[in-house]
C-alpha cells in the first residue's frame, strides 16, 4: 500500500507554493492494457521519492477505486491533478506471490464485494476498522 503521493510538478517547495494549476502526475508509467504493471518510474517524481514502488508492481486501485480493469485513459483521470494534490495508490508486488494480475479478471466480483461492504458500513453493521479490513481484502483479490 502506497499512500498520498504529491504529483510530479510539486518537486520543489517554490513550485508547490505557487500552485500554477498545471496538470501533474505521480511519476510512473504503467502498461496500457491490464494488468497494469509499473514499467518505469520518473527518477525525480513522487513515486520514486516514496521508495515504496518498484518496476513490476501492479496497480490495483486509486483512492479506493478499483482500476485493475480500466483503460489507461480512464486511469489517467485519477492520477493527473493540480500541483500539490494527492492520491492513494494500492499496488501489489507480484514477485512476492501476490495475485494482482488477476484483479482485472475478477473486477466485477470485487466491485460487488466492495458495494456490499460499503452498504454494511453505512448501515452500521460494520465499524470502520472492519470495513477497511474488508476493502483491503478486496485489493488483495477478495
């Protein structure tokens, strides 16, 4: 789990403070088609500065939205924003035996499970801790 990246344009404090409004990304490139493996990391971007993302990691979700089966043009809408904005990424390290590459095949099942969890949470059946644990289980493949 990698949280709260600042987009690439926010490299130096003066740029971040100026808030130019220009669109920025998070400093990584992924495969166009699922599964969305990280193919490169911009050396000066937020992804590189985190020291948490590696080439070969698989993008599963952005800001708690499953993106494993989305097109690259849909994913870009989630990660490109104004300087200083942030996103939460869920990545899995496939080399560690994770099954991220299957998320795009199980996307409908995962979305249904996420909807059930959200409904149970809103109805007060699940507390926040149980809800978050369920969401994390879904990012790991349900």
